[in-house]
C-alpha cells in the first residue's frame, strides 16, 4: 500500500469557520423574526385612539355638579332623561336601577348615552413618532373628538365580556373557555396517553399487530387538526349529542348548545393531542435504562411495582415536558374548534362542561376579521394575553420538571 | 463484620388468592436451610434466543450450599445467560426459550405453578454495572423489603444489610443522601446490601467487579468470603485469577457447553479437559 496523509489543516479549519458563521446567522434570523413578531403585536396593542361621543359628558352635568360627582339618584335621573322610556324600562326590568351600584350606573351612561365611538386608532410607533400629525388630524377632521393614549391590554380586557363596541369589549368568556377546555383536555388525554404508552412500552409484545398500532399512532400525530375537528363534529357533537350536551347526566346545559359544548371541544382536542402525548411518553419510558427495571425485578418486585416506583418517576420529567408541549398546541388550536362549533359571539361566561364556549384563538380570529382598526388592536392585546398564558403554563411545567429532576438527583 | 444480631423475622407473603399456587418449599424452614442437598440443582437446561442461537446447551450442574461457585469461560460462552436463567431474569428478553429444570428446594423454578416474583425474592442478583435506584441510600435497601411485606424493624434491617456489605461505617451518617453520590465500588456494595436485605438463599453475581477499580474489587472479593457463611453465591467472572481467589467450586463453560465442574483448586491445578487447560493457561478466550 502506497500513500501519504495530507492533513490540509487550513482548509478543514476554514470550512468549520464558515459553517459556524452560517449557524450563527441562522440563529440570528430566528431570533430576529421572533422579536419582529412580538414587536408588531406590541405595536398594535398600544397607541392613540380618537373617539367621538354622541353626547358631550360635560353637557350631562346636573345643577352644576359634574357627571363623575353625581350620586346614584342623580345618575338614575340622567339615565331617565337620556334614554327612551322603553329602553329605560327594559334596563330597569333587568335589575332595578336604583339598587345598582354607582360604578355600574356610570358605565351604563357611558355606553348608552355618551356612546363614545372609535373613529381612528394609531399604532404605538406612530403615536410616539407622529404625535403632532395625529393631533392636527383630530383638529382638522374631528374637532369634537377626544384623543387619548390607550393600552388595549388592560384589566378591563380580562374582566369584560365580549361586546359589540371595541372600547368595552373583553375576552373574559374566551379566556375562561380556553382554560376550561384545556384543563378538561389534559384531564382526559394525560392519563389515557400515559397509560397507553406504558402498555406499548412495558407490556405489549413486539409483534406485528403492536408494531402496526405504534406506526398508526405516529401517523395520527401528523394528521391535520381540521380532520380531528370533522371527527369531533360527527362523533361528539352529532352522534353523542345527548352525552356532550349533558342530557344523559340530567344536566340542563345551554338549551341551544346542541352538542357544541366545552366537553365536545375538550374531547376533540384530547383526540388531537393524544398521539403526541403517547409518543412522547413512550420515548420518555424507553429512555429509562434497562438496568433500573432489572434492579427492581431482581428484588422480587412485580412488573407494576417496578414501573410505578422506578420507571415512571425516572421518566416523569420528560413525560411532563411533552405534555406541556401538547397542552400549548391544544391551547393555540383554532381550526378544529371552528368545525366543532365554537361560538363566534358569546357574551356569557361558560358555566360548566355542557355550556357553549369560545376560546382565545377563536376570539382573536374573530376580532382580526373585523374591518375596524380598533378590533385589530383588541386582537393584538388578546394575542399578548394568549402568549402570557402560554408562557405561564410552560413556566409551571418547567418548575415541576426541575423539581422532579432535582428530587431524582438528591434521591429524596 | 457480619452482624450477629441479624433479625430473623420472616417476610409475610402478601395475601395471595387461594387459586394461585404458592411454592410450598419456598416458605423455607430452618431444616431446609440446614439440609445438605444442593442449593440449586440444574438439570438439562438449554437456552435459546429468539434468533435461534443456543446460548446454553444441556447444562447439568448442582451448586453446593453456603459456598462460592464461579462460572468462567470466554466471552459469549453463555455464562451470564445461564446465571440469569437461575432466577428467571432471562424472561425479560423477549423470545428466550428455556428448557430443562432448575430445582430449588426440589421444585422447578420454571414450573407452571411458580411465579418468577417469588423466585427472585429468594434468589437475589447483583449486576455487572452498579445499578442503585436514584433514591436515598436508605430507600435503596428499604424498598425491596417493603414491597415484599417486611414486618420487622426497617432501620434495623437497613443497618444489618449495610453491615453485611461492609458499607455501614462509610454511609451511616448520610443514609438520606442519594445513592448516586456514592463511588462506583460503594454503589456496587450497596447493590449487594440491597440484595441481602431480602435474606435470599442464593446470591447470583454477574461479573460484579468488572466495572470497578482494583481496590473496590478486592473489597468485594473479601466480602464474598463473609457472605458465603449466610448465602450460596454463584458468581460469573471473566477474571480467572478472581475465580481462583474467591471460589470453592468452578464451572468452565465453552460455547454453551459445560466442559468441567470441579473444586476450584483441582480445576486450576489439574484440569481434566484439554480445553479447560488451554483456557486457564491463557491460550484462548
């Protein structure tokens, strides 16, 4: 054999250098896009708003007392004068006006008499950079209008139910709907998924049928989510309507829900995330060293004792991490819920698993579809809420995981 | 080093439905323990893996009580496979077929009435690589006893087990600490203590020192000498010097066949089979 070594050290080193630069650029790009995304959402969530009122609040002063300083009786009088008799009677029939708290009366006057309407909204960047032009625009076009800086992300956004006016519309119903749906989804999918993973990894024999099952679970994880929506519509909403509307339990949910309930949505989402949870838990269980199982079994433990005391604790952190990822996916899902029949406009809070529902992504989708700019700002603020919720969920999971991990290390 | 106060309170079998047959002789009585018969009587045992490879062929071997028997042989000769068959650990490898008999107190551990869980409590095992549980030192010992229904004083059991493995003095102040913080040799002795805590009759050891440094190895070898007064020890080793140092009897396996089984000194000094002689003189394997 003839031959020499040519180590070409310079060439090899340079190659490595170019590659590492390319990797760095890729990283910078992804971070950049992330920053851009957040920036554009924040940009829309804050900014100047131009509103014009039907009635000037100053004109509502009674006997020289400004509106904000009136007592409850005075506010009721203002309402009586400002509204048609029929409208006033209708409000009074809901709950006697004289017995309502002062803040509520003020809110009513704000909504029903003053009736501020958004004429124009500006982005945060414009509000900062072109303040003069904004005010000049107001003076030219809406001399009666009022301009103020508004944070669309506010406590009111969380507290208020959905409304036709962007100014006092909130996402309480959607947030509660999302929370209820996701909790029920996890309650259904987590035990089922982990149990299936335990069976597949620890009990199932390696034969053709079980390999076929495993393969199909992998495939299911890749099925587009809208297909799960169709399945949910056909199965949970239509076929199992008595179950999903609560009739079989003797629960009278929303009379008009007809199966389009939180339970249907949760069952659908549970189907959607189940393969993800199973696959992830399978991998977590597979990663537990065989020596740990042998140690348990060699001490005269049964298979289940070994799994429960050693295999599951050793894989819990990974199982939890995967479950949280699945949870995040379910929280952001829109398409299947549209198919299952999420309500597009719902001003009531969900009352239980058998009530109609809407969720944050659906709400965001609805708002972005509106032509008015103020709803886009509202949507941006809702996206921030969704993001914060997601981050909170992930943080909880990471804390739980770390606790498990350190417990495993310290062995206590 | 052996604690003379080892408690002899018995393990209470968890309530077993009457339909499940229990190995009668496994509820060992004192007379069983003193009887002079073999601890384990292997008859015509063959083991075949799912790929058709026969790892052990027609092994017939009786292991004497309260002694150390070494199984030696070149890599792949089936010695570990045979050892794992004695307490039915081979069943964890799917598709393994075991035929023949392994008689323990006169009862075949492969009998249809026998639950492998019962077998493994009485025939303990120590593995090649130390595999303590990722739990505290205390919990490593206590867990096996607890799941097997130990009714005695747990602290006492933990202490006596650790003393048997001559680990007590090193860990008595840190029982609540993680077992993973121990050195490799200490971990292996913990695994021995863990097996001893179940008061087995037989201890199977699968190359227990091959992952350890010489000092830890010699500690464990010294330990075996003391442990054999309490247990029957069957040890697989690829280290012939070790077999010579620690064992009373030695079995030489070659490509799945038992070539020679004799008192250790005799096997090493005057081997009867030519293959044994070639192996112990280092000409192959």
